């Protein structure tokens, strides 16, 4: 999984699968784009105007719970 923030476009991308090609995209909610593979599995998501929608677009915290 990869997370990337582009400050020029203010876009936050979360890539769940590097090895899958995007077959279709859907803007489920305004400013939130979901990308799916040919089998309908979620591949990635993009958040537009990220600095207005997330707490801190330049910082990511990763946590594994047991």
C-alpha cells in the first residue's frame, strides 16, 4: 500500500494494489474518487482538495492492531 500527497494539486492518493490496473473510476462523493479493477475490487482512492478534507495531508500515521 502506498500513500502520496501532491501539494501542487492538493490531492491525496491511497494505492491499495500496485499490481492491478484500474478498469473504472467512480466519484462516490464529491471530491472522493474510487478506482476499481476489472473484478470490481477497490484498487485506489483519491481525495481532491485534501488539505480541506483531512487533518494533515502531509503526515501519515500507520498502526497495526492485534
